C-alpha cells in the first residue's frame, strides 16, 4: 500500500471518527446489528459445507433419510440467515435515525449560536443542503453502508480462507485473480472522492439559486427576468448533471471490474478444478462446495465498490457538516458573567471601533472611535448620510457584531460581560427589513416574551397593547385573526404591514433599551404619524436609539447624534444642530427632499 493511499484511508477514518460523540450512545445496538449481519454471512458460508456433506454422503449413498435431514438443515440455515438479516435491520434503523436527529439538532443549534458574520459569508442553500441532504446520507450510511462494508469485508476474508480448505491451488487462483479489485478500488477512491465533494457543493449552490429565485420571485416577475434566472439555473443544473454523470461513469468503471474479475476467477478456477479432478487431486463434492462458496462470495465482492463509494459519500458529508461545527464563534457568553438585575437603560459607546473581517488593512474602520452616551429613558435619533455607519452602529448593543476596539456598555457594564440571553432581554431591536416567520401573528409578535404563558390574559394584554402602538389592527381582519399563520417571511403581507408587526414585536419585548433601525420606512405618512404618537408613550420609559431616515422621525427624539464618516461629530437637540451645524442642515435637507418625493408618489397612487 502506498503512503498516499494509507494517508487517504487514515483521513477517511479520522473524518468519520468525528461522528463518534453522536454514535456512542447507540453504539451497542449498531454493534449488535453488525453482529447479526455477520452471523447471517457466516450462516450463508456454512451452506456450501453442508452441500459438500450432502453430495459426498446422502446423495452418494442414496440414503433418503439423510438426504431429507440434509435438505432440512440447509432450509434451517437459510431461515436463520433471513432472521439475522431482519434482526440487523431491527437493531440499526432506530439508532441511525436517532443519530440523524441528534446531528441535525446539534447542527441547527450551532447555526443559531454562530455570529451574524458567519451567515453573511455562507450561502443559505449550502447550509440547507448540509442540514438535509448530508445528514440524511449519514443516517443511511450508518444503517446500511457502514455495517455491510465491515461485514462483507470480513465475509470475503473468511470465505477466501475457506476456499483453501478444498485445494490450495484453487484458493490461490481465486484470490490472485480477484486481487486487481483492490487496485481498481484505490484508483476509484482518488477520483470518486473529488467528484462526490464537487457534486455535494454544486447541489448546495443549486439550492441557493432556487431559494433566491423563490424569495425574489416578485422582482424577477416585475423586471421580466424569469428567463434570465432560468438560464442561470440551467447552467448550474447542467454542471451538477455533468458531475453526476462523471460519478456514474466512475461507479460504472468499478462495477465493470467487480463483475468481470469474479467471472474470470470462476472460469480460471473451473478449468483448474477440472484438471485437478482428472488428476485425482480433488473430488466432485469438494469441487461443488468450492464453487458454491465462491458463489456466496460473489455478492460481497460485487458490493464492495458500491459500499466504498457510499463510504466516500459519507466521508464528504461528514467533512461538510463539520465545516460548520468547526467555524469559530467569536460572540459567546463570558466565563464570569455579570448580571444587571434592574437595568436603568444607560447605553454608552466608548471609543467604539468596528471593521468587517474582510476589510482591507489599509482601509480605516467603518466606525472610527464612536463616543456617545444615551441617558436612561432618553430617545436618541441617529442621522447621517448613506454609508456613514448608522445601521452598523445599531448592531453593536445587542452584540450581533462585537466592537473591534473600545467598548459598548449598558449601565456601565461592558455588554461582552453579560450573558447573551440576558443582554438580548435588555436590548430589543426592530429592523428596516422586517423578517417574520411562518407562524401565527400571535407567535410572531410575542417572539421575545418567553416569560409569558401562551394564551394567558397577560400575554393577550401585552399582545394587544403592542399591536395598538404599532397601528397593526389590520391583523384582526385576517382570516383567523391573531391565529392567522403568516406565509414564509411574511410575503403575503405588504411591506408596511410587515414593518408594523416587527415593530409590535419589539415593543412587546419591553426591553430597557430599544434600537430602531428606521422601522417605519414602508409606512405612509398618516400611519407613520399615528405610530409615532403611540411610540412617544412607550419611549417615555425606555432608552431608545432610533436611526432616522425621515425628518419626522427626528421629532421623536430628545437629542440627535450626527454620524459622519464613522464618527459622531455633533450631539444636541434638533433645533440646536440646525442652528449650529452646516452638515446637519445638509443631511436634514436631503431627508426632507426624499420625504417630499415619497409624498408625491403616495399622492399619485
């Protein structure tokens, strides 16, 4: 064996060994399943030995009693073999499904824990294909491929040794004639391993293309680009088809040798057996038993190629799954967390810096030394031109991203010193791009209130108050009212309706600090005014950081912070900044022009 093949085998075993923590609880049943399969194989190998006795004894002597007992013995061996096969399936199917469940649960939990920066880099289709396709493949391999690969390899080894029982020449010829199978297997591994990884990655890319097309179907239809999307999809599907055809050719090649070489071995051994029989070296009963044994070995030998390809598929699936498990998680709970029992809501940015991981080292930080303090109960509006860093700043209090320099504090405590669950109870968010889930209106709005008993009077009160603040009474006109299941990502609702439900969700959470990233951008002017009036009552007791893209939003604020080139260059009331800061006047003028254009569009519509 070459060093490359040894390294490859060790790498495969090392990769699959990473499944051991998931497999260990069910390992006894998997071993019992493998033992049952091995028992079935040994029973099958025993049948040629009985045949030898039948031919040389009862058949040769013509004793009908012994012939009947011999036939019954073969029948019993066959029934016992079938029973062991049934036992093997009974032992392994439930454990394999359990392992699949545990890996899938762990994978999903890992996705939830990994930071937003991870999800920025990874395509959702790649994650989906790993979650569904790759993990299901591991279940099938554990229940079928792994057990049969071990058992069939042992069966070939035991059967080959038994072949020497009848004549060493026949055994040697059979083994030598079959030996090229191992070389063919080595070549197959090198090529098939590359192809299966490429295939699974391409399947992930294809899943991403489907997901993007479905989510963006309105855009594609509106711009008449369905044909363009189809052509792009067809190119990706064609690439996957070519890879699958290459895999099929590779499997076909190994199957050619797996079928051909046993037939060649049969032919060579048959010729040698006839010569040995003529020389008196072997009798007819031994010759019949030899070929019966070789026939029993034919399926295990033919299955090796398929099982080996299955092994490589499983190894690739394991690699792809653990690529996600191995992703570093930089946003974690502290080793010695601090607790804030009754948060006052003072939020402070102290020389806060931030830059994305893929930013060039020569570029300055996107947030370049932010110093800003929000007093308890204060509403602070954040204004600035596009690209000034407003949205990025709003992700820091809840640790969707961590600062790369300086710190963010809540009531004087660094947010990195709080448990994530506690921090995100104290800091609530509503985004401009409102995301809803395929759940009821009630479940979407009360998403952040796990402390409320579902269906309780308190939960109902909080729900209705939040809907009132967000001016989302439209939900009572939906087919099932509050129990209406919202479609995927809320696409069955208008943009304004989605934003109002997302705002209601943030209000219902009752956090000490509320971060609003322009959550009213899709509302018409009249509805926005009603929401702002209702929000004033809510924000009277809540510290709020509000990204303002409309001048009307600024009126909600006690003070305004002007963000320019990643720095807070001015803080004051709206009137103070209008009077003293030229850049602020320019920003507000830009916002007023945009709002005027929106009003014109609303009038036309």
